[in-house]
C-alpha cells in the first residue's frame, strides 16, 4: 500500500511543480485580479521582433511630452499617436476595451474608456 501511495505522489510531482511555476510567473509579471490587462513577455517579444524586421521612422517626443506620458495616467492632449500595423495587431491578443498605440519610442496599451495608459513596452523604436 505504501508503494502505491509513493507512486501516486511521484506521479503528481510534475503537475504540482508546473502549477507552482505558473503561479510564480504570474506573481513575477505582476498579474493580479485587479489589473489583468498587461503586456505579457510574449507580447513584448512579438512587438520587438516585428519592428526589428520592419523598421519604421522614429519620431520622438519632446522632453515635456515624454515627462507627461507615463503608465497609470491619461494620455496627454496633443501627443502624437500612431496605430500599430494590422498584421502586427493580428499577432497580439484581442483586448476588448483597450487599444494598442505607438507613442514616441514606445508601444502603449490604452484603456479606451478613460484614455489611461495601462501598460508600456518602452524604447521599441529608440
């Protein structure tokens, strides 16, 4: 009976380790029930690889604009915004109520209801 219990415990170890690893990854990336919409590591890689293979002309922000543009705040008026290319958007997860935009050297995830910058991939074009 003890051998059967040991075999069951050994069989469950990989699943337990995988679950613990996923939990640790979620905690390390800052995922939470309050703020579930963030760029994942895969999203960041997708964006960076896309623009590495299809470079665009970089138009930076003025120092004053850059200072006013940050995560957790609404997008300042007059900031130059660009939509991401459709073929890149097709590779990113659909996030209803949110938009992906290019802002200066960054790619931003914006809450379309209130215009707040939810997350950033910084220095994509810098």
